[in-house]
């Protein structure tokens, strides 16, 4: 199983970006999916997560600005990021709990850089 993240880039404060992450491989089902981020010198933190039934959770700093969604048929999770701030600058990683041929495991994507200029 592999997770492939995309959609990062350099944007000005106040603008938007949409991240995507596709899971591929021998997948029976995917439970929780999420986005984490890590800024230089800081610990990786959970930004948002979404259950298979669509229930969501957000870190306080992005509530009202970011929206996580998923397409179960496409094994894909999205993160719509609006009103971006310089403090959102980080490498963003997708994460998923996958039931596959190798059993039930947690997987990470390779990371996509988001840079917000002031």
C-alpha cells in the first residue's frame, strides 16, 4: 500500500490550496484518514482527520479555515485550505489506517510542502 500526496505549493497569505492523497495497492478498506504537518523545529501535529463514516476532527488553529473530505470509492482524502496564514507553512503528510493484504496497518504519505508568504 502506498499513499501519494500532492497539491502543495507557495501561496500568499489569504489564498487557498487543496491537498490530495491517494491510497493505492491491495486495499480492502480504509478506516481513519488524516493530514498531519510538521514545521521546521517543531513536532508533527495532527491537522485534521476523517472517519470512514465522514466524522471529522480538526486542530483548533485551522477550524473554520480547513475542510477535510474523502472519496471512499477513490481511496482519496482531501484537505481544502482557505485563508492560509504564514504559520500554516509546513510539510503536510497524509496518513491512513488500511486493511489490506498485509493486514491492518497505518501508512504515511511522502509529504508535500506548503509555504505561505506574508
